[in-house]
DNA sequence: TTGAAAAATCAACAAGTGTTGACATCAGCG
DNA sequence: CGCTGATGTCAACACTTGTTGATTTTTCAA
């Protein structure tokens, strides 16, 4: 009534399912989050989940659909690109809690082959995409590997494993401690 | 017959179960590896797995039992401790394939709470234990966090996700590229 | 060889999974 | 009103999971 464009009742519940699914996939991964649990948390019948999304796999694909917000490193002074990258990912991961798709993929990729493939793709677009404009083509793969290993290692230990030593760091700590490493991986000299 | 001390038939199959379980847990994680699949790969009845180990959980605990081979960094010149650490873990992880407990824990910790707790413990003994003799107590937690994030990030991207950019690196490449970072995390200056 | 313990087999259980189809309820429009 | 299509409910399916008990086969010493 109050809406202007067909406030279809179904759209609200569809959104509720999606929100519940994002939460569940975020903290339990694909296999750990059951359709029944997702439905229960949204106060909905499990059958509706299938009716609205077709299958659990398609629900996951919808929940994980990503907006690619790439940082434009070319517009950042060369000496601050490491810091910019760390801030970019930290902002993504701690923007709205229990929402980021990369963490969902990380939690799922271990056991779910499709999620692993999607993570490869996301990695390629996010990290390689960010670095391509600012590093030599001959070094792109190597520098991307280094950045990915450190940033995914940070995400893993901080958000998935929650090792106290890493999880207890403040945002400021993280930026201060990891920026120099990423800076070297992006723009520093590589050992020959 | 050819053995001297009670070559109990059961010990052989128990060992076979353990080997099969290590393999399965290593590539599928705790939830992904079913008791039936483990038994099938060892050509035995699923019931035997339970009879010999009590439960899947106890089998996992037995498969993941770890020999703590800590590197003694105090005996390594200060400037080479980063390299020594990288070589230590690389040797662990690529020693005998499909055997390392840390990878098994990494694959399982995502969905299995006990595995996550064990990983915290292993991390504490392996990383913190190696660093304690050679870093100031006031910096131990912070330096351990940095080393753990990079080394687990390497393990994650190389062995679990198998991102081509990281998995394609040779052992020599890995040592060359990651040692400087770990060296800085262990003995270099920390940003204030 | 005989007999007892160890090892292996088989079928079944209770619980949980994703998914489906038949049915009931409700909305809004003619 | 009555009708139609969208929403929601319920029970059941086929399957997989870890685990158990009864039963049979094998092993090995007396």
C-alpha cells in the first residue's frame, strides 16, 4: 500500500530468506547451514526456500553474488598503495557484519567445489584486477600470489579461525601492521 | 610369523584405517570424510572403524595427533630466522603428501568446533613456542599473530584453495618470496 | 584337534539432509 | 459475492550419516 511499485508480499519473504541465508552461510559455510535452519531463522517453511530459489545451490549463488567495488590503485600515490589495499579489504569485511561474500566463500570452499571455483574467480577479479593497472605484467602473477596469501591469511585467522592474537587486534592495529607487507608485495623490490 | 612381537592381525587393519582416515581428512575435512568412505578405501567394514577407534571423533583425534617438531630458532643466526621458519613449515607440509595434521585441521576447523580449538592449541605451541625464545615477551603475541596470518595464509592458498598463482610456485620460489616477510615479522622493526 | 578369543560381516536403528507434491489459505479484481 | 493466482503449510520421499548389536568367520594357543 505504502509502496509504489508492486510491493508483492513475496518479495519481503524472499528478502528475509536471503538475509537469513547470508547469516547462516557466513558463520557455518555451505554444508554447515541447512535449508531447514535457514528457514527456521526466517520464520518460514523450508519448502518456501526451494520455491523461491529453486535449490540450496542457487540460494547460495544468490547470497554470494558480489558487488565488485575494486579499489583504484592508480589514483593512490605509489607509496600508499599497500595501506589502501589493506583498508579496502578491512572495510569490506567489517562493513556490515555477517554479510561479506568473501568470508562466506572462504568458509564454504573447503568442502564445496563450486564455492572453491567461485573463490578462484573472485580472487582473480579482486586482487589481480586491483594490481593489474599498477604492476608490470611480468610480475603480476607473482605479486598477486603474495598479496592473496597475506590478505586471505588475515581473513582466515581473524574471521574464520578467530585466533585471539589476530582477532584481538583493532582495525588500527591491522592497518599499521599489515600495510608495510602489502606495500612491499605491491610495489617493493622482489627477491631475484 | 615373520614378526617377533605379537603381530596381531588387528594392528594391521587398525593402521590401514588410520592411513585411509588421514588421507580422507586431509582432502575432505572432518565433515566431508564419511566413516563409510574411509572404510571403503581401506577395504574393510565401516563397523570396524567404530570398533577400533570408538567414534569418528576419536578417529579424527588419533589421525591428527601431532609430533611437535619445533624449530630451535635460538640456534639460527638472527638474520636467517625467517628463512628457517618458512623452510620448517614447508618441509612439514610437503614432507609426505596427504599426511600433515595442520592441513587436516585447517580443512576441518571451518565447520568443526573441536578442530578449531585444536588448531588454536597447535598454533599456540608451534608458532608461539618457536618465537618465545627469540623475541621480547612484550612483542610475542603481536609477532605471533603476524607470522600465523602469513604462514596459514600460505597453507590455505597453496594446499587448500590451491590458487594457481600460489600453488604453481616451486619450493624455492616460496622460500625466496616469503622469507623476507617472516624475517621482518620475527626480528624486524614493528611499526609503532 | 579343540576351544576360546579376536576379527570381520551384515542388517538395522535413529536422526538429519535436500527436495517434492498435494492441499489449504489469502489477496485482490471482475 | 466468486474466481484466480499468489503464498503458505504439511507430510512424505529417497538418501546419507554415525553407530550398534547379533552373528559368523578366522586366528592361535593348549
